[in-house]
């Protein structure tokens, strides 16, 4: 009620109002609420949110009510029909704009009735006129009675030809039916109980109210099936009229005075009929209200009641009209529960009576229209935006977030709603768990699973288990993703493992479930089982699992499986962890798989030529069998390989290059050369071999072997020049022997000789030039002066080289090596030459260090 009252006041403030309004009425539009509304505000200071919001119907309605007053209104889903005290009927759109106008009578319009199609309208007025006509056709009926007609109701299906019926209410209840020749035939349905002031027609049932009570007529049987008497006969029926409303085809709501009755039309059992109607009415709810009822309408299983209120003025102590109230109540068998109550600030409420207010509603949209002579107010249910505005006003920021989440869920934007939970719910575990259960109810646990908190806060294990079971039932891949992403301590691992095992019984080869089970075993520290599954699946994470959890003791008997899966990674892991699994153990495990044994030993040898030396003999056979290209590099690099065994294997397999290498390494170079010449017949290789051995006898053997083979002679002539005198070969060539490319070979020999001569001369020139340059540099250096001062000492007697008394005579010798001596401290030279040499440098074999200066004084 608080927000509703405030909303009405704000709406009034925004309205410009009528120019001719009195000062009292203009106060209703002031920003400060009147005393009565303020009192209601204080009563509702609880934090309950209002159920309805209000706005005035403006535009054309404002223009109409400036000059006229509203007397009645009927609501259709397409438009509104407003009747006035000056006999006008206006058709309005839902914004209040005038679309059509009918001048029906010069006096008050009492009632407007529309059929369900909205194509036909019935109107009655205070001067006794009744009109029924088509809004979009020429069909029309006119009748003028000798008394005021208070009510008219057209058949709900009037648009159909066989339902051309309507009823009027004055002193009699008359039914008009169109018959032969389109003539209207009237018939009296009821009379004698005073004026009929309200009629509601629904389906085949007509309900009307007269001075005595409410009756219901079954149009099929043309029988009256009930009479609900008026409770308070002291109230004048014309001042406190009866309000009728059909909730559905069989439920009638009656409001009269301060009494509400909800009546249900039921079928009578065949055994009970006798002379009774086949239907009867049961009052299922009955209760009294605090104020007089001006109108009512259904809202789901609740009621909306418009009440006329009188109160004692605090200033004058006289009873006066107060603001009308719009209440939402929950009917109970003998009472009701108030859900909300709003006091409405309508224009001119001070002069209005109970009969001046009307409540109409639009069934499809839950819109409620409060009609008074000078105002039309629309009430509607508050939507999500209104809810958020109210929460902002009350500074309920947490609830705003929850409302926003609910709004997104209602729109079907489940992923966005779940993502917003992270920011809105924060660390509140209770809210998190509440929202998870909400997502479960709507079948959207998958949507929220990605956003569930995993650390600070942590929810109950049941929450995570519930989500995992949802995925396990419908999405194995999603289940596997969650197991990988979620820490294992979020849920009861044993429960999830058992659930996965149960599913594997149905599908034992499902790789996704097997992989996930291995991860669950890992979380549970059952690494052996996890390792078995990984190896079965040949999963790449098997090596990571072994390293991370130090499972080397568990793989001692699984080395072959690891090598079959990925030999390169397996060998690297085994070699990196020799301290955990020894080389001997690995070789033993691979004994029956020599190809894998070779891979392991080969990589071991590449890392360290000495670690696996005890297996070098075995490796000869392994290389020969599985890796011939690497046999010769192995033989060259290994210092622990038995050469005899290697030679035997290579000769058996006719490995010429390897045999040649082994023969040369064993010192049998001549046999090696012979093998090259005879087996390989490759003169270039033979020459290369002879160069490597640098043995004159080999060159001689090579020449003897090649002397009768012209191609070999050509090869020797082209390559022998720098190692053997070519004359030795040329002299042995038989006369008349045809040698391919002999001229070119001889030219090459001469060119090589000239090149050698040129190289020698060039080297000689460079040597002479460098020697001369160094000699000049040495001469310049030796010509430079040498500083001798008090800090220098004699290298023999270690006393200062210069005397402390400068007047005394002294004799000093300084050598090129910068060593200094007193003349008398030098030993006497035994040589005839006058050149002296430094004793220190001569003793250290650094050269003679001749003198450059002798100082005397």
C-alpha cells in the first residue's frame, strides 16, 4: 500500500489537472501525501512489496472528463467503451485515445454491454432508451421504455445468428430474441422484486440482482436455479448496488454491502432431481469486508475488491468520504486474508458515493480499471522491472540480484542467469544452494554447473554430486570435463566412483568413462588402478601420472606396455629415473622384445658412452639387426666394444664399411685397403683411407693395385699430388695404356704444383714483411727511455737503485726487460763480448735481456 499510494500521488503530481478543480482537489496532486494517505503509509511500514501499480488513463479521457463525468465503462481486449452523464458513449484505445463517439441520449448512460467478439454493443440510459447495434454493421435495435433502464446485457456470442439475444433490467427482466423476419420478440424472465440493477451473462447462465437478492437463470432449461438473498436489507440498493462477476462459466462472485459470496454452479445428481432444476448453486466462500463494496474482480485464486470508505474527519469530527481502497484478498471458507491494500487518490473522491465507483477488468492481461465520475485509474500487476525498482528504493541490493536472476530464468536465458549467479550470490552458500535447487527444478543443472564455486565458498558435497549425476545420466563428455576441472575434495569420491562403475557395467568399452574413472582413482590415490586404465587406453597422461605420483615401483613389470605405447617418452622417463628403475632391470624386462631393447640401449649410449658398457657386445647384434645406419658410429664411439666379436658379426653379414673400419682399428690397414679396392671398388674411398692412415706402404699397395686399372689411375692422378710424388705413378704406367682424361689429370697435377709454388712464394713474402715490421717495432721500443726514480730497486741487492744522497756518485745498469742493477752488483762476464745480459731473464729462459742503458755519475 505504501508504494501504491506514493505512486498515485506521484502520478497526480505529474498530471496538469483540471483548470476548474477546487483547491481541495488540487491537494491530491501535491508531492506531500495527504494526512489520510500518510496514515496508511505508516500502517504499512513493513517491508512488504506492493502487488499492483497504478496510472491514470489520460489522453482522450482527460478531455472527456474535463466537460463530462463518467457513469460506466466496459472493457474489451481490443478497446474500452466509456459512458458519461451527458449521454455520450466513447470508444477508446488502451491508452485512452478516442477512436469513436456515439450520442445516445441527453441523460446519463447507465450501462454498456459488449459481446465477446467486440463487434456488437448494447447501451441503456436513464431516460429508458435501449440500443443494441453493430459497431461494424448496420444491424441496430431501438426501444424506449417508460421507466429508467438500469442495465442491459447482450448475449456473449451475439455475433452468431442463432444467439441474437439480449436482456434489459428495469422493473422487469426482459429477454429480447430476434426471430422470424428479423423481428425482436420480448419475454419476461422475472418481475415483482423491485428494480433490476445489475446483470452478468456468461455462457448459458444469466445472473441478475434486484432489491431482494441475486438470481441465476439457466438459459438452456429456462429455469431459475438459485436465489441468493441480500444480507443487509438496511442498505438502499440504489446507493449500495450489488456487484456481480463471473470468474469462469460456473463460478459467480457476489459483492453487496460489505458481504462477499463466491458461488459455484453444480450439476444435480439424477436421483435428486424430481421437480428440481438440473443445476444448483453452492456458496463455497462467504466473508465480510471492513468497507462497502463498489466492485470486484478475480485475480487467479484471489479477489480484487474496490471498496467505498467513510471515516470521521479529525478536524470536523463529521463522517466524510475517504479515498477508495483497492484490496487483494485470499478467500477462505468463512473469512479472508488480506494480501495488499492501497488507498487511491482519485479526483473528487470527497463527493463520491459507493454507487459512483465501478471496477472493470481485462481477463487476459490482469488489468483493473477503477472508474469514478471524474477519474479513470488503471491498476496492473507489477512486473520484474517494478520489483527491481522497489528493491532499489528499499536498498535491498541482494534481492535485486535474485530478482534479476529470476527474470532471466523466466525469459529462458539460463546460461546468462547462471553466469550472473557468480557476481550476485558471491560467497553466500545458502543462496547458492537455493539457486542450484531452482535450476534443478527447471531441468537446467547443466547451465549452472560451469559457474558453481569451487573455492571460497565451497557448497555442500551433495550439490556437486547432484550436478555430476545429472551429467552422468545424459552427457558423458560433460561429466568428464567437470571431473577434470573440479577439485576432488568437492564431492564424495567413493559415491561418484561407484556411479561410474555402474555405468561401465552397461558400456564397459566406453573410453570417456574409463578415462574419467582413472582420474577419479587418481584423486582417491588409487594410482595402481588408474595406471592400469591409462595403459589400457594408451592415454597420453600415463607418463605425467607416473612422474607426478612417483609410481615407478608400479611400472617395473609394465615397461613393455609403456614402450609399446610411446617408446620415445618411455625411454626418456626410464633414463631420467635410473635410480628408481635400474638399467639392468629394464634390459631384463625387454629381453623378449629385442627391438625395444635396442631402442633403450641406443638412447642410453647416446647419453653416456660408458654407462651401458656391459651391454656393448649385445648392442653389436642389435644394431646389425635393427639399426644398421648407426652401427658404424657406435663402433667408432664405443671404447668397450669387443672388436673381434664385432668383426665376426660384420663379416658374417658382409658389412663392408664396418669391416673396413674394424680391420683398420685392429691395425690390419692393408687388408682394409684391399677390401675397399676389391669389395667396394671405390678409388676415392681408397685414397681417402690412405690419406687417413698416412702410410707410405699403403700408397704403394694402392698404386700397385691401380696400375692396370685406367679408371683407378685417373683417380690417383687427380688426388695423389699433395701426398705422393706423381712421378712415381707416371713412371709405372705402361706405354700405350689408354687412360681416361689423362690430359686433364696431368694439367691438374701441373696446376697443383704451380699452386704450391705460388703458395710458398706468397708465404715467404708475408714472412719477410712481418719479420721486418717486427724488427722495426722492436727497435723503436728499445730506443725509448726508461724512467728510473727512488721507487726502483736493484734486483740483486734489493736496495734503492738511486742513492739517497744525490751528491754521491753511482753506476746503474738497466736492461731491456726493465730489470735494474747496481753496476757493482752485476757478476763479472766471462765472455769477450761487451754486451751484458740480465741474469734473471737468462735464468728463467726468457731471453738474454741485453742492456739498454748504463747510468753513471
